[in-house]
C-alpha cells in the first residue's frame, strides 16, 4: 500500500496523455489549475512521448518497444529535473510503472534497450539500473489531489451539498500494480474522499462498482456489442442508485462513459440522468474555475449545463 | 513464422507455461504453477460474464500445454481490465498470460486480421510522438457519436487555444521515437503482419465484421446448474 504521507508535491512531471489532449483537454487544464492553486511544483515537457499504452494493449507493440519508449521518457523526466512521473491517464501510469520495474529487474532487456540507444547515438537516454524507482517515482494525478484534500476543502467556493456523486476508479490504476494503491485495491476510495472534500455526497458503494468501463482497448472496436453491454451494466446500476454525477480519473473511461452514454441510450432504448467529469475538473470547479476555459466542458458529449445551473455555477 | 522473432514477449520454450513465465509481459512472480483452478478470475471477469470466455479455462489449457488455445477465439475477448490479476489468490495473472498467448498467435499468423484496425498507431506514434484513435475507429465513432462529436473534433484546435493550450498536442521527440521503433524491429514486424493480413484477405479469411450478436446479457444464469437437478434427498 502507498502511504498518503509519501506522496510528493515537488518535482512532478505532469505526463501528457494523448487521449486527454485529443478528447478532453479540460482534464489537463483543470489539473494544472488545481496544482497551481495547491502550490505543487510540476512541469509539462513536450519532449515526452506517448507511453505506447493504446498500441501495447491492442497487441501491436511488443514489450521491448514499450520498454524502450518508457526508458526514453524516463530520461526526459530526469533531464528536466522532474523525475516524479504523474499521469492523467491510468494506462500511462501502469505502463510506465511496469516498464520501470522491468528495466530495473531484467538486465537482458535493459542492455538491449541501452544498446539501441547507443547505436543511435542517444547516449543521454541510457537507463542504468535504479535510475528510477518503480514504487516512488510514479503517481496518478488523483493521488496528488488526495494528498492535498485538506487544502481542497479550504479552497471550496461552491456548495455541492446533496450532489450524489459516484466514482469510477480506473482499473489500470488499482488492478495492475495493486500493491501500490492508496487504500485497498478491493475498494479504492480516492475519488470519493476528494469529492466529499468538495462538499458532494459520495455514494461510496454501488453494485458493480469495480466493473471495468467496457472499453477493453480492442473490444470497443472489435466487439462493440459486448463492450457497450458492460458499460450499460454500470450505468444501469448508477441510475438505480440515483447518481447524478459520475467522477472518473482516466480519459479512456471518460470516453467510454461520456461519449457512449448517448449511444447506449439510443441503441438500448434507455435513459440516464447522470453527467460525467474527471475528478480534477470537479475540484477545479469547486475552487471557482471557469467551466469552459478551464474545465473544457464544451468537449463533453453529455451536456453539463443542467448540472452547472442546478449547482449555481452558471 | 514471423521473421522478427518476438523473443521477449514470447521466448522460445518447451511448454506454453514456461513461455508465459519467462515472457516480459507477465510479472516475474507469476503464480501460474500455483493456480488451484478456483475460478475467482472467471467470477470477476467481465468477458466471462458477457461472452463465452473463461480465464480459468485458459490458464488450465496453458498448464496442460494445449496449443489449441492459440487458435481459440476466446483469447481475443479479454478486456485487459486486470480484474483477474487483482483477485487471483495465488498471484497468478490470467490477463498477462492472455497477452502472451495473443503474441504467440500473432507470431503464427493467427488472428492478425484483428490488428489491421490498429496498425497505423505505430506509424503515427513514430511521426508525432503521440497516439490516436485509428481512422476506421474515427469513422465508426462519427457514425455512433454523430454531429456533436464531429463538431467538437472540428473545433478542437480553437477550443484548445481558448484554454491556453497549444492548438495541437504537440510533441517534440527529435526523431528519437521513430529511431527507437526502427531499432526494436517494430516496423519489420508491422510489415510482416500487413503481408499476413493481405494473404488472408486474398484467401477470403477476413470477415469485415467481427462482432458477435448473441452474447449473454450479464445475468448470472448457470446453464449447467439448471440442468443439474440436484442430489436426491435421503429419506429415512
Ligand atoms: S496510455 Fe493512452 S493516453 Fe496514455 S500516453 Fe498512452 S496512448 Fe496516450
Ligand atoms: S475502466 Fe476501462 S479505460 Fe478505465 S482503466 Fe479500466 S480498462 Fe482502462
Ligand atoms: S483465480 Fe488464480 S488460482 Fe483461481 S483459477 Fe484463476 S488463475 Fe487459477
Ligand atoms: S483482464 Fe481479461 S481475463 Fe482478466 S478479468 Fe479482465 S477480461 Fe477477464
């Protein structure tokens, strides 16, 4: 288990996520807005590439390529002096953390990766064992928020009391490297705790809470019917629980719930009452951020205007 | 057989179990031999709940060194959600074993047509340092998500600018990502996969639509249990 006290607020490389950038840029701007107000020392570096996550989990990249790309990103983080990789996307988090473990424990892979770097003249990318620590250099942005939950509570500008909020913790955050989760991987409560600090009423438990979002990497594209069935099961359960706000922590889950909720409504003839956002967007809102210029709600599929009016933000 | 041997994901070993254990896709502490066939993985598995799939059975086949598992449609149904990974009481990891099996299948040209959809991710990453949804995916999403999403995507550049971001998620990788993909053998492998897909297309093996309509509805109904009438009560 990761201890809250061990979560750093210095030297964080806010790891850019391609899916955030292309679908929900507000997740990045909201996280930065909140980090700025919490006094967190972080940087964003354009030299950092995608972690290969999507290709890795659609089976097109093999492990060696993923490890080499990760080693390069680790070098980017170290060179700019911000070695605490902090991800917006749960898959980036898991992929980087696993790659670090592999590079530290498997000399054959490490040597192979380094020989590629040397052959290409990229000597500054060479990875030595222990350059990064798989346990202490990798975080998800939601962990940083959790570690500042007291400050978040103090900075609250709106009254979200009575807002029934449910969380969807990303499986690649808590089911891949499950020993390194803040709290229990059987019942993670990070998002709920942060939402409560913003004044919302977290639902904490609902049926199928730990069910995956259904995206399943290739599944949404190759087995769309099954994929949407999984998503629907979760939305059904949330509807039964009377949830009005669903909070996530990963752009891929976000796409699956926010983009596909209207599709499911149409294809399955159902109707849902909840809206979606990333927990960082919710914290930013609570601190008084602009719903469009900072939170970027104009890129969401399920309109948030009703929710914003009801809570007095619009 | 693939010319570029995927030696780290699928090391050449005598048995499927050894390959799975040695592969860098699986954790070093993989408890494959410790599997007690308890079925906790299948009980937590969304693919098992909604389709004909069973991680427990896949693990069993691997332990029995039954290579027919590579041909089974089942291995392509996993969501990679890692629920089995967190729930297994024996530190086994069906999800990463399935990843190895898919790589082994690919090496033999099995199921490669399923990769067709995603192959452009590699070139896009090399060129741009980022990933994106493949073109076919975008067309499907346009169909499914309609005008609102198409509009969002059309305005993305100006929306990003209004939010104080660069109009495009720009990455400056100095050609390093491209070079890395060349050196790991990624492009060779990609080329080989493309040829295999083309061969299959010519021979008419590639279906354009993979989705299975007759899925389970997610209710926990146990077919075999229903047929089982139970033991007769002992009456004295
Ligand atoms: S996991 Fe997804 S969002 Fe994260 S870097 Fe990789 S492709 Fe991009
Ligand atoms: S819920 Fe879906 S998108 Fe989110 S982490 Fe899990 S698999 Fe990925
Ligand atoms: S949960 Fe683990 S021990 Fe049980 S059947 Fe699955 S792999 Fe085997
Ligand atoms: S990762 Fe695959 S096998 Fe494991 S629970 Fe998820 S869908 Fe099932």
